[in-house]
C-alpha cells in the first residue's frame, strides 16, 4: 500500500468511527477486531487485509470499497478510470477498483481481480446492510455463501442471499475478474453523507 493511501485510510477509519460516536473499544466490540489492531490501523502502522477492513467497514456502516474510495478521492461525482482508486490486499493480491464515485449513499460498482488460487474470506457483518450481485467478467469464481457453494463462469450473475460468512475463491491458476453491484438498503446505518 502506498504511504499516502495508508495515511488516508487511517484518517478515514478514525473519522468514520468518530462520526458514528464510537470509541476504539466500541468499534472493537462491533467489529470483532482488537483495540490494539484498530489503533495500529488508525495510526497507519499496519497494512490491513481485506478481511480486517471488511470487519471494520461493516461495523462503521460502510462497504469496503466505500471506505477505500473515501480514503483516496473524498467526494466527487466523476471518476475517470485512471483516477479510480485501486486497493490491493497485501495477503492475497486481491485487487479492488472502486468504479463508481463515492458520493452515492445507496449504490456502488466495484471491479475485482482475484489472482489464481486466491481465497478472500469476508464476514457476514460486512454485508448486513447491503443487497449485492456478482457478475463474472472473465475467468472462474467460486463463491462460498455460508453452506452454499456457487461456481460461476464468465457472464454468470449471482444475487446474494441473506448475510452469511462467505469467501471469494479462484479455483484456477488464471486471474478472475468480476463486478460487484452493492445497494445499501434504505433506512439502515451507513446511508448518510460522506464522512
């Protein structure tokens, strides 16, 4: 992670936590992430993984891509491809591009490239306020949703069910590209203006 993004991400997590009136302990309780780790994230002392950021963003009422986009771009209505924030998970190489501007409180488009053989787990809490669809643009994706396993090929589109612990798995040696469409349900936390 670039130093500037790490510092911006730290400030964004700290700001989102404060905007929701949470202490570090409160965020730890809500996310299942230790207070020590949250403090390290907020001081930009660690490179957080996708799973860790998903836990924090879910507890903050934000999507992972919204958290990253806020860190990189603030509030803009047009983001050209060259300016779209891309975040890469240091543990898996999973690259997440925030396609849509972060100003919409209800809708997001996220393009993901998942390296061959990679697995990225996500906790149910990261999805508790979202409706989502996954559209495979290229390659193969195995999406594990609780006890259900969905094998998706290029062109397949899946509507996610009720929030469950899940995993994005690339069962091949080739990269997989997919688009995630996220819609925040009205009236739930995280639908307010950008922090």
